[in-house]
């Protein structure tokens, strides 16, 4: 039973690292092209 806290800590660290990586990649994607989220038919002028 001595290894359970280590496994829980490892899983929590992997989860936190995934959140950090996802946050950084989403920030970089939003900086590169702000119009990428809008569909093409909403970006055209009428």
C-alpha cells in the first residue's frame, strides 16, 4: 500500500503537465490567426 500515493502523485503531475501544454498551445494558436475560429461565411463583408 506504500506505492499508492506515488501513483496518484504521478497521475496528477501528468495531468497538470497536459493542462499546461494545452494552455500554451492554445495561446500560440490564438496569437497566430485571430480569424481562424470564425467560419468563412461570417468573415465576408456584405
